[in-house]
C-alpha cells in the first residue's frame, strides 16, 4: 500500500499514527531518570519507538500514568520497522502494600461490636 504514495503523504500518515498512539496510550517505561512511551505491551515483552530507545537494559519500571504497575528485567531488543521490540526475563507486579509477616485469615469482620 505504501509503494503507491508519495513520501509526503507517507510521512503524514506516520506522524498521525504516532500522535494517535500517544493520545490513547499512557503506558511508559522508566529507567532511572529516562522515560519512554510504550507502543505495545504483551506477556513476553513490549515495544517502544525506535528513536532513542537503544540503550535500555536491566531492571526497569512500567507505569500507567502515575500508577506503578510492574518491574521487569529487560534482556534483549530487536529493531523492527519503526519500533524497538524488547523481551523481558521476568515481570513482577508492583507491591501496593508492605509485605505481611503473618498469615491473614480468610474471613475478616467488617467491624467489632464493643460493650
């Protein structure tokens, strides 16, 4: 389909597609102080824009806006079309509460009646 379009039309379509992805997708990868927008996320990895994402390695954090979702270990990347595809070794959900050092009961009453 792209072979019959002029370069200006092809570039305009690519810019419009990137703008639409930025508007609807809030996922981002944080590597220290660097932040990258996530184009796609699946069970085994994620994809970022090709520009400026080649130095991403090691443990990174995945956020949905301000909410911390996951920590993952990035182990490899491959350039594919206009995106860089990363695979991770492990993906762990971010803890929302501190770890408990006791077993929590299955049934917890909503409140206690005092005398």
